[in-house]
């Protein structure tokens, strides 16, 4: 059983998958940093300084004690976080599109198909026409 497991783990597909998962995690962190640290401030600037993460619909206000401690937390629909997630998805999709497009340019085009010769029917027609002459 150990030998079978070792053979399974050492196949190229499993190692390729492991590398892909690790790279995807790292790529996710890079894209998340790009979106949150670079793109969202730019988008917020053009939206008059609006931070989407702060956008919400408050259903129940928070209740505070006299000393300022929270007795009951605020209940709100945080739709701004959802907008951030949608923007993140669009940017990730665009980055992946550019990566795939660049990868497709590096691939060599398939060799052109060899020209096809005459079919059996064409040869028979030529023989028929030659016999008529």
C-alpha cells in the first residue's frame, strides 16, 4: 500500500497540481493586495473619497453602556464589502484573461494539415473520362 501511495504521489499530475495550488494561493495574495492597496484607493478617489467597505444598511443600531462598552452590536447589511468582492472578481478575471492570452501567444501554432490527395471517386471519374476519349 505504501508503494502504491508513493507511486501515486510521485506522478507528474499530482506534483503539477500541488504546484498549481501553491501558485494560485500566492497569486491570490498578490491580486488581493493589488486590489485592496492600489485599485480600491483609485476607485475611491474617483468616487469622491467613498470607501465601499463602509457602505451598509443598518438594521439595528448598536446599544452602548454609559461607560462606552457595547451591550448589543450593530446589525447591518454590509453591501459595501460585497461591492469590493465584485470589483475584486472583475480584476482577477481580467488578470487571468491577460495571463491566458499571453500564454496562448507563446504556444506554437499547429502544423498545417498535409494537402489531401484526390478521393477514390475523383480517380474513378478521371478513369471514366479517359476511357470515353
